[in-house]
């Protein structure tokens, strides 16, 4: 733009000099007109290029501003087209905005689904408590243990649900407390097996522990990890009402300490495999809250490990594998 202004100024001065009879001698006088024309052409070209660049930058920026306004208003489906030509910074900015909006949309959907699921899970125990209390007040039921016990049981269900939600909330915020101490994986598995062996034997399930010798003690929270493994064992027991076997194994691996919970039950339903560790995921005949595996993943992740599910060694049953980073005491 500055080049164009200067060239126009030079050309105007040359024309005025010609109109008023002003003239100059020497080589500069002969070069004034062609120089002015050259500068004028260059300035015009620069102006055209500048306008095209401004349009190429202005349109994507305008689209970004409009989309940002929609997101601010709560419309997380807003997206901007990535420019196919132009500066790479604009493409990167558009891509980053779209990824941010997609994450916000997913988190908003998760929040809405979580609220709906929590409301559904709270409704059943509250309905039982309310119904029994109204029956007691109306004199339909006598206030004896047989009719007070269900109320106590449902309050415990509510307490467990609230504790589970609090654990997930702390894990999501990165504030889940872990009290690490030197723990031998083999001893940990033996403790879990001892706590569940009687209930497993009552329905014909054999519960055994197979741990490699010489496993080093590692730094982990034994209470939290015992909660994870116990949840996996309880799920396996519920999945095998007609008996079977559950094997708890521990071994060292280059990737860390590997703990497997293997059962020979019916396996994971195909419709649940992709969302097995999501909150409130459970089979139609499950009486749990559907938070157990989500909590297990949160605790294992807080330890820096991973948890995954796969079919058993022979294609039957389920193998739940925990891989924890080796942090020797």
C-alpha cells in the first residue's frame, strides 16, 4: 500500500510539472516518468496480493470467531473448516479448535449421561426406603427386624454408591490419595484369595493362586490394589453360578509387574466389550452399580499402570490383566 501511494505521488508530481510548464534537465528528468510507472505497477501488484492475503486470513479468522461464540453459548457442536491453502498456522489453529470443541462436546455428553445414570441408580434404593417407611408409618408392617433390615441394606447401597462416585471424582481430578508401601504381589493375591475362598467354594468354584518365586516387593497402595483385585474376583464369582475355577497369578515382566485374574466362565458379552470400563456399564442381569470396573481402571491408572480384558487362554472365560510399573521398594 505504501509503495502504491509513493508511486502515485511521484506520477502526480510529474504530471503537474508538465501542466505548469515546469521542466528539468538531466538524466533524472528522463527517468522520472518510467520510474513512476514502474513503481505504480509494483504498488498495484502489491495491493492486489495484500488484499488476497487479507481475505485468505480474514475468512478463517472470522469463522473461528463465530464458532467460538457458539461454543461460548453452549453449542459444542460448532466446528470450523480447515483451510486447504494458506498459512500452516491457520490450519493448525483450526484443527486445534475443532479438537477442543470435540472434547468439550464429549465431556458434556458424558456429564449428562452420568447425571442420568446417577439419578437412575439412586431412584431404586430411595424408592425401597420410602415405600418401607411409609408402610411402617401407616401400620401396614410392624417395626420389626424383618421390615427394618431392607431399609438398612438400601442405605448401605446408597453409601457404597456415593463412596464409588467420590472415588471416581478424586481420580478424575488427579487427587486420589495413594498410600504406597512395599508390597509383595504374591502376598497380596493370597490375602484376596483368602477373603473370597469360602464364598467361592460355597458354589463350587476353585480359587487358586499362582505366583512366580522371588517377586520383588513394589511400592503401591495395598488397600486400593486389594480393592481392585477383589472386585475382579467378585465379578468372576458372580459370572459362574454353576462352579468353575479362578486363578490369580503374578509375574515379573519387562513392562512391569503383571497380575492376571483368569476365570473359565461364560466370558464378556460382545455388546459390553467396547465399554467394559466405562461408568455404569453392566449386563442386564447385574445387580451392581456398574462402577466397579471404572473404579478399578481409575485406581490402576493412578498407579501408572494399565488394565485390560481379553478371552481366556483357551478362548473360554475372561482374563483381566493388570500391568503395574516396577517400582522396587
